[in-house]
C-alpha cells in the first residue's frame, strides 16, 4: 500500500510545486507541459487524493453555475463540453447532478494543526468518480477513467478522450485544498482545471471554485498564452441537508 503525504508535503515543498513558466513539448507522451510542477511523475499518485473523513460517499448533490466566460468563447465551450458540460454554454447556466468519491488504496495524511477544521481520526483517502460525474452531468455513455485518460461519448454524439499531462495538490490558503490538472483535449487545445475546495466545519456540505483555462497546442507544444477562461461555482451537499444557497 502506498502512503502519500497530503498537504503536509505540499505545504513544505513549495519550491517543488511552483509552476514552470516555459513552453514544453507534449509529443511522444512527454509528461511535462506548460505550468507543470517540477516534480517527478514517478513520485505522483495515480489520481488526486482527498481525505475520506470529509469527502467519502457516493451521494453528493452538486449545484453548479457558470459565473464568468472570458476570451475565445469557442475554445471555452469546447473545454466545458469536454469536461462533461451540457445545455446552454452561457453565464449563469446552472446544472444539478449527483456525484461520488471512490475509496483509494493510497493513504492521505494532512496537517490537522494547520487545518483544525479538518481534524479527524478517520483514515484513508478517496478519489473523485470522474466517469460517474461526466455521465451524471451530460448523460454521456461509455464513460471510463484509467491510465490518466477520461473517455466518453457525449449525448450529442461527440467523443472525447482527455489525457492528463500534469496534476498537483497544494495548500492555497484560508483552509482550502487546491487542485490543478492539465489535460490534452485534442491536437490543438489543452485545458487547465484549477479548483479550490472549502469544507464547512462539521457540516455535510462544501463549496468549490473552479477556473478552466484553455491554451493552444501547435506542433505538439502547449502555447504560453491562454485563449479563454471559464469560472464556475459548485456547491456539494448530502441529500436531506438543508442549506440556503
């Protein structure tokens, strides 16, 4: 069983997690791309890990709303749909669906002294049910997640296979878990998804801020300049938990 230090390492390895602001090739399955953290791929977990004490369970209800669309709207919509979005791509568009977090064989630890609201005797880690999420959001079929690739067929017939190029978890301040992943969407577009998780102490709910940024890919190289940004707010809660949104 692999043991991964969660946030303890992130808080103490700031230099290793600092983004590398350079252009890098993504051909020949090279793992490093623009904004990738300067850490060994071999040392990374197979997925983003979350403490089971907070997130475990398959019955979370998600309310999602787009708050900002900026830049090239065509690229922004491509990224949004490739991540499972369905319906009208416009500011204030809302979605509601159910998602879950799956048990992981890895163990995550965190600094309960620094983040006392997360202190818990419960052990273990969970990962997001990615295939389940895109199916729940858009009615996608054939959804699968494995080997760093998310594949599915959208309800409109479009097929997607997003390949992870880099990922990291870090402390982003104010008691939040910060996650960042970059995916190759197709031969011309890469997308970076940055999320901030804000658990509510002792409550069966949590909030997430999400920023999705697209970058051009040409000749197997991810460009340095973003082409679009889409921001969303997500609210997760257990069935039966009442919260005034």
